[in-house]
């Protein structure tokens, strides 16, 4: 088994990079944020547990996250290669992931830290728009759709994620500093942290990551 992690503040481009890697490798993309949004849409118990935290930009409790990741790992994947996006976000999640992988005779292979200056992050998140139909991601100035508010790919309506409003974005960044940034040290000490310049454009960041993927 192989396991890699995309680590970085909200808006660092984890989802975009994950899409680039997924399309040119056989890694399975495991995004806890996407899983939680799907659970909310489906109205499941997990969705109900997660919704209020997500709307405020707070972290969903470790127990909920570890359960959904555990369920996903138990389903397996034909290539046995996993790319975690937005997970782990706390030291507890990181330790539990190590334990789970150890039981499978595996460990985290590489952790890619996507480095982006804070002002770039705030502008990226508050301008982000997503298609209700197909999930395609736009940005009001960086990646505008041809017709404002309408998806180029499927004609669906574009919306702003409730947690991308400016006030929530600032809280999410604070939560990242308080609860997630310590993972940088955790993985650096293990010698598996790889820094990626993700402050320019997604193509350059993806190319840099691909060239460093072992
Ligand atoms: P993301 O799409 O990765 O930005 O995640 C959106 C929101 O989902 C976060 O702001 C958290 O509320 C929640 N979330 C996603 N992944 C995790 C995680 N690993 N631990 C705790 N909360 C999470």
C-alpha cells in the first residue's frame, strides 16, 4: 500500500492538485471535505453531525472523521494507493492514521505541504465559485466562467460554498494555524515532508509535485 497526504491551509489548492494527480496516476483521491459534503447532501447521520461545524469553519470532531476514513479504507482500492486531501487535520487524526496504516503493514510515504501566502489564500477562497451540477471549480477573477454564474461544462448554476464567505474563511485560517499547522513539524521530524510552491498557478504546482512524487 502507498499513502500520500496533501497538507496546506484552506485555499492552498489541495483539491485542484489532487485532481491533477488523480488524472495522471492511479492514486485514489480521498477528500474528507468532499465526503462530508456528500453526507450532508444525502442527509445521513454523519452529515447531520458535521453540518454545524462546517458552516462555522470549525473542524468536525476527530471521531466522525476517523470513522468515515476507516470505512473508506475498509472498502479498499484496486491499486492500493491513497491520496488524502484535507486529512489529517489534527495530531490525533495523524496518530490514528499511522496506527491504522501500521496494522496494514504500511505507513505514510510522503506529505506534500502546499505553501501559499495568506493574502493569496483569502482572495482565492472568497472568489471561489462551484457548479451545483458537476462540481467544477471557478474563480470570479482568476478562472471566470464564460457567462457569469453559469458553468461552462454543464450549464449548471454556480454558487459560493457557505464556508467560503469572508468571515468564515478567516476563521478557517485561524483553525488551520491552531489545529493543523503542527502537523508540519510532525511530518518534518519523520523526514517525509515535501514542500511545494503552490502560490503561483495550479499547473506549475502540479508539475512540481509530480516531479517529487516518489
Ligand atoms: P475542505 O473541503 O477540506 O476545505 O473541508 C471543509 C470543511 O470540512 C472543513 O472546514 C471542516 O469543517 C470539515 N473537514 C474536512 N476534513 C476534515 C478533517 N480531516 N477534520 C476535521 N474537519 C474536517
